[in-house]
C-alpha cells in the first residue's frame, strides 16, 4: 500500500446497489480504508438482499453505520453532498444508473446524486443483455456527458450463467480511478513510454531463460504517470500483475520484441522509462522441438540487443531514464551506463539489498542525473518511489526545457 496515498483523509462516499457483485463492495471499502480514506456508505434496499450493512460497517471502520434509506437520517442526502469529496457507486445497477440519468430521486443514492455536484465514479455490473441495451447505453452516455467516470465492466463468465460484458471492474481499477481523482495532473499532455517486467528467451517450445523481475516497478511507474494525466504506453514482458489504466498496453515475450516495440513507440514519446529487465542473453540456437532429456546439455548464449543503446541512436530521442540493477554498490557502473547510453537519468538499485530490487513491494535506489548529481533515496514502497521518480523527471524536464535540450 503506498504511504503517500492521495486518498489519505479524503471523504469518500460509496454507494452500493442491488447487483450480485454487491459483496465486492466490502473489499473496495476495506481497501479505501487501508489507504486511510474517511469512508461512508449508502446502500439501496435491493442491495440488502445481497449483503448486510454490518459487513460494510466493519469494513469501513466508520463510527457511522451505512445508510440504507432516505428516511433513516433525514437530510442525509443533502448533508452528505457537502461532506463528500468523491462519490463512488460500486456496483452500479442499470436501475440506479437509469435513475441518475433521468433525475429520479426516490431513494437515498438517487436523491443524493441530484444534490451532489462533485466527482462521481461508477462501476456498472450487470447481465450483458442489460449492459448492451440501447436504453442503458443512452443513460450511460448522458452520465458520461455530465463528467461521471465509468470504470467499464469486464468480459467473462457472469453469475447469471452467461458469458459476456458486465462483470464489475476489478477493485484495483476502481482504486486507480479513486486515487487519480485526487492526483494533480502535472503530466497532462505528456506521452510517457514505460517498459516493465522480464523477457523470456526460448530454448525450445517449452523452456525459456528469464529473470526475477516481477514488473512491479514498471507497473507502478506506468500507474503513477497515468494518474498524473500522462498518455502512457506500457511495454511489458510476462508478469502476473493487473495492468494499470494506460492508453496502450503492449505485451511482449522476448528482448527482441521489446526492442522493436520501444523503437517504434519512442520517437513519438516525450519520456521513456526503461524499468524492464530484458534478458542480456538469448540462446544461440532455439530448438523448434522440445530438447530431449539427457545427462548434460551444452547451452551457448549470445548477447541480445541493447535497447537503450539503440534508443540513444534515434534522431528523435525522448527524455530517457534507465534502470541499473546491480549486485554491490557499483555506482561507477551506473555512471558509466548513463554516459555510454546517453541517458538523461539512471536509477541505480542494488538488488541484493533487503527491501530493494526484484519481486518485492519496496525499493531503495540512488538517482543519477547528468552533471554528476546523485540522490540517495531511502527504502520506500514502489508506488511512492514511482511518484518521486516522476517528480525528478518533471523537475529535470522543466529545467532542460529552459535550455531547449528537452
Ligand atoms: C438475483 C438478482 C441479481 C441481480 N443482479 C443485478 C445486477 O448484477 N445488475 C443489475 O443492474 N441488476 C441486477 N438485478 C436487478 C436489480 O436488483 C433490480 O433492478 C433492482 O431494482 C435494483 O435496485 P437498486 O438499483 O435500487 O439497487 C438483480 C436481481 C436479482 C433478483
């Protein structure tokens, strides 16, 4: 959990409506609470068929119980409109969204919505027939035109036994949208290209060489940049992580594929952050058939393409940030890499240190800029570090812009 969560002390009102997905609201409320938001909950009477107010009360930790009706706490619909800083409806039924789009105010959530003029996030959840119905589409379009943010549902098997679009968006996507609502958009208008994760170099159709990179640092950077308004392209090797809400997600397997994607996207990007750990070696020969088991097997490797070096040769090169994962405090190597690959910034981390490097949620880095500047950053959550790195990039970009080198 990021320590610097933009949700800290924010007053969030969560509406829960009568969908099978109502139980997922418990997890959402708990996650908001984990990030120290002040959460209050409103429930429709239909939602009470799926979930009890007690579950949400316990999850929210609020001294006040969830409100379940318009008459329960008179004027709550008006008072909450001046209390809340963000309104999230998850899950949002077709019925409730229909009311919101048409000015109906016959229950707490819909009456509140009319009194409320602030930011609203909706996470629809329903049967695909309902979601794709023209009437619902018209309502949704009108709500979007009011500035309501829809976290689109996902496609897959639904509780009603059919396959299709309508499953409520994952909690992580709703959390991203909530955090983004409180994040200054200081990267608005910037195109940011981020690479993440390991690559896989095939030995044969079933085996590959890879490394311990989890993709967490790159995903955190992409997520942070997107929440600050950048148009983000994320090029990622295989990871088990949920992708952040980026404009373009490109999944690759090998270093060669990563290189092709980066070289294609880099010229139209303003900032490139290479947080991936592409394999430095690939088998000299990759067998088309599975290699038969034997006592020994000689494997010869050859170097892969050096993506950063190739980027440095581009005519139109973005502001380029590299990562150097080393074992030992080899600052000289980081500095060498900065110069050799003509980088604007390099983030050095000693992957043998506790709380740093691969497959953990924290990292400890030193940031090297040009002109020998070095900043030693203490151990912190990768999500927080991502924002700190973006702060530094922004500061350098502004500074260099004055010198017209960026
Ligand atoms: C078992 C069951 C599951 C339902 N699931 C959904 C759903 O996922 N999405 C939806 O829009 N409506 C769903 N409905 C219909 C709503 O509960 C119904 O339209 C209700 O009036 C919604 O009220 P509310 O919007 O005030 O919560 C479901 C109904 C039942 C009986």
